[in-house]
C-alpha cells in the first residue's frame, strides 16, 4: 500500500507541476483581461478587482477595429476552409478511386512539395503578387482576395492524407454498383462520395479553418491596411512595442479570438490526434 | 427528374462561363501592362480548363485541375522563381528592369542652371496640353510653358496675387488646388520648355526649377555620357551604370541584373556574409534539436505519469491539451508580454529584473521555454498513444525474468517507443527548423546590435534571418534572401527524405 502511495505521489507531483506550467499564461491572460488598469504590470497574482473595461475598449475604441478584424478572419478562414476542402476531396477521391498513369509519381510529388513551408518562397510570392497588383489591383499584393489565392496554393496538399485515408475506408462496392448503373465518375463523386464523406469533410474544413486562423506571415505581408487585417495581424500590430499600455485590451481580444478555436480543437481532438500520427504537425 | 438531370449541367456551364470571362479579363489587362509571363500562364490555364471540362479526354484531370492550377501558381512557380531570383542582384536600388532604370536615370539626371533659377508655378492646361504658368515676381517675368512651347506674357495680361505670383492667364486653364495635388505626380515627370537646352522640372506642385539634361544615354553603345564633365558610365554587369574611371561611382537607380552564382559564392567566400549565416545556422540546428528533445522529454514524462488510472487523470489530461488547443500566435504574444523586463509576470513572479530579450542567452532560454510550453502536449498525446500500442506482454515477460522497472523502461519501452515516434521526431525537427512565428513574434530574432548594422540576431533562425534580409532592413535584398531559401530547401528536403525513408510512408502509396 505504501509503495502504491509512493508511485501515485510522483505521478501527481509531475501532473500538478506541469499543470501549473500549462495554466500559468492562461490564468495570467484571463486575470489581465479583467484588470481595470489594463496594464501589463500586475501587483498581485490574485485579482483584487473585476472590470469589463478592457472588453468595452475593444468594441468601442475606434482605433481598434477589432470586430472588423474578427469578420476578416472568419471570412478568409471560411472561404479557404470550404474551397480547399473541395479541392482536397476531389484530389483524394481521384487518387483513391481512379486509375491513371503516373498516379504513384503524382502522389509522391505532392507529398514532397507540401513539405516545404510556403514561407520559404515568400520573396517570390511577394514579387509575383506585386506584379499581379499592377494589372489587377483587386487580387494582387495587399488585398484579401490575393491572400486567399495564395492560401489556396496549398489546398491540394495539406489535407489530402486525412481525406485519402477516409476515401480508402469507404467500401468500393458502392462505386462499382453505381458504375454498373451507368454513373460517370463525376456522378459517383457528387452523389455517393460527397454525402458519405460529409462529416469528415466538415472536420477537415474546421481543421483548415484553424490552420488559416493561425497563419501569420503571409497575412502580415499582405494585409497592410488597418481595416483589412486578420485578428492575429491586427492584435500583433496593436500590441507591437506597447505592451504596457495596450495589454488589457490585447488580453481581452486574444481571449475572445481564442475561445472558438479552443472549442473547435477540443471537440475535434479525436481526429486531430489521428491526423497527428499520420505525420502532420499543427502550426 | 428532368430538372435533376439538367441542373448540374447548367451549373457547370455557368461556372465555366464565369471562370472564362474572369480569366479573359485578367489576361487582357496582364497583356496591356506587358506582364507576358503571367499572361502566358493564364492562357494555358484557360486552355486546360476548356479542354478538361468541355471534353472527356481525361476524367482524373477533371478532379485534379483546380488543385493543380493553384499549386502551380502559388507553390511550384514561386519555388522555381526563388531559384531564378537567387541568381539575380535583386534588392533595394536594383529592383526594376534595365529599361525602367534607363528611363529613370534619364529623368533624374538633370543639373540646374548656374544661377539656380526657380519659378513659382501654377499647374494647368494650355491648348489642351499639360502646361504650367510660371512667374518670377521680382523681375515681373511671366510665361506659360508646355512640353513644346514657351509663351511669354506681359504683366498686364495676368492676374497676380499679393506676392506677385500669376494665378490666371489668357487661354490658360488653371487646375484647382485639389486637382493640383492629384496632378502633382503626373506633372513631375514632364519637361516644360524653357530656353535652349534648359527646361523646367517641377519641385513639388508650386515650384519649378530651370534645369538641363546632364546625362545622355547612348543607345548604340549602351552607356551614359555626362554632358558636363564628359565622364562615361557603362553597364558594370552588376546592375548599374558605373563610371569607367571610378567603378564606385554608379548611377542610381540600378536594375535587377543576373549575377549567376555570386550570392552563393559570397556565402562561401565572403566572411561578412558567411560568418553570420553560419552562426544563425548553428543556432537553428541547436534550437530545433533542443526543442524536439525538451518537448519529447516532457511529453514522455507526462505520458508516463498518466500511464495509470490515477485520480483526476481526465482533468489533468484536459489541462495538458490546453496549450496545444490555444491558437499559437496568441500564446506566443502572451508569453512575449510575460517576459517584459519592467512589467512582465515572470520577473514579478520571481522578483527578478532580468532583461530577457536584451541578453542573447536569456533570449535563447526564453525561446526554448515557450516552445516547450507550446509543443509538449503534442508529444504527450503521441507518446501516450504509442505506449498503448506497445504490447503489455513484453514488459510482463521481462518482469518475470527479473528485470527492474527501470530496466523494463530503458530496454523495452523506450526503444519500442522511439521506433514508433522517430518519424514524428524528424517531422517536428523539420517543422521547428522553420518555426518562423515563434521567433518573429517572441524575440523578433533579437537581440542584435543594430548600431553595427547587424542583421542576424542571437535568436534568429535561418527562416527569420531570411525574412529580415528580404523585408526587414533598410536594404531589402530579395536576391540574397532567395539564395538562402534555396539552401534551406535542400536542408529541409534532406531531413524530410530521411524521415520518409524511416517511416516508409511513401511505400504506402503504391
């Protein structure tokens, strides 16, 4: 019994210390967001007063277009989520079900290409989109549509493994039955595969949503104008250098922005972990 | 039933029509601005879309084409373009094409007349031509000047203000103040007629200077000649016209010019380029290795502690996942605030006054610590999953044979575990090798000695260093940044191929 106790003791010691480590920044940001002074300096780790002034500042201060940032983020991330899942799903379907020359080479090539972070070719993307801006100012550098297009460059590679794994798990008899009935590959895709895959497509698009939400460097490079920024770029610029003054509002803003992501993440835990072991790493 | 049959077709043709008209519109304006490479790509895309969706040549292509087009435009083309850019001098001052550069030098290369004459100017139109109304209140000299003509006007014909500046003249259509501010840009490139070789160039929207061309471009010899001191400037092969008697004397702006492998040569030979790059490279490797080691170590420890149904395991587990569930950008910004020297929570907590981000070693420690926080849950999840996959009989058998728990762990559990997670360790290494967000948002790559013009900071990893070279400093050197990117490509490719070979992931595609 004593040995049992000793065994549990070290487990709890590890668990409690690591929990404190994990929770400390989160606890801090929560009490900061309710701290009426809104300053980075906290005199005590046990809050003595409670106020919503930071949250009010976030929504009422005209110099912080927080709601616009949120809207931008949701629009950009949603469009990328939907379009990239359509692109990824059709590629996964083709890789899984269609017979064609160069299939193996194709998928190996895709696997290699998607391993290079987009940021490596950043200078080139910048120059190309700067040129596009010269003749098509609505889709070039510095615009949200331009950013969307660049994001979609990765659409086929990023989620294809999860999707292909799922397509592989759908029994092939269904397709063959459809084929016998005279259905084309397109019809099989739209009428059999898509309805069956709807739940997994929803999961993958949510994952893609989180991924886009977390993207910083391209968004930073593209969205210069205050009102076109995403939450991440907006909050970073807003806090940049002036931690002491803007901390409270930043704390409130980062909490509001994080809650939906944390909820999505926790509810999709199962899929994310199976995706993890498939070799992908969250950004 | 009929509707069901026709609806997809109708939708398809409407979509195709929209895509075609949009593409045609963009192609047309691309050609109009002479962006032929982009235009050719778009024309090819258009043809491919048409062939693929209007015929049945290839069914798989119908599924792949949108993905392939985006991939080509925004991943493959930029990668290839990066390789091309790395062989160019492509930086601030050498950013435009040679033709544009010649035009700019011609425009800028002017010298004022000996007495530095200037006129007060009103912008406007004369005879439907761009024109200026120039006044010299002291000599009471007034004239209208167009690019081709100078029309002198007597003082009795103009309306002057209290300073003697002419505001109106016959046949001169003066621009309003608002118009002037918009026309400024346009007028500043026009040369208005004066006398002989001299002409008037605007300096702002209300003053014009009498200048003359000081450089002449000799197209046949591809060189500039200084008309005043007869110096000759030739193409120096590095993106500038340089004085043949003094190679340091170059005309600005230069152009992006092919210099082949000079950037790569510099990395090998020039120690001012090589030394910072090597130290950044070493830190990148150290950072990525330490990150993987610490994240995996803590993750493993936690997984071992949780590998038994202790009380509160579910709650602990939820807590451990939280850092991973938070958007990492927000977490990094929060940590950056916590490390603030004066007000940060960490110095408050430990009652210390450490200037975290001013000291190289403290910054490096902070970077590793924050990354540990961000990443240990990932390895906790992985290793606890992997532990369940290790058959229990193995360790039981070893225990029966008299192995101590420590021996069981180090001889059986750990080796098996490492075998399962090693591809993920490699993947994590590759990911952290390019973990731009962490470095950029936490320390900005610093501390660095800005006064010495140092570009590489103590916590800069290759990718953040590259970003800084390309976008961060006064001289934005896209060419050199591309050369480093190409090197990183090869490093990442090597690591990844190594990882793939280990995990045999490519075999599963066959």
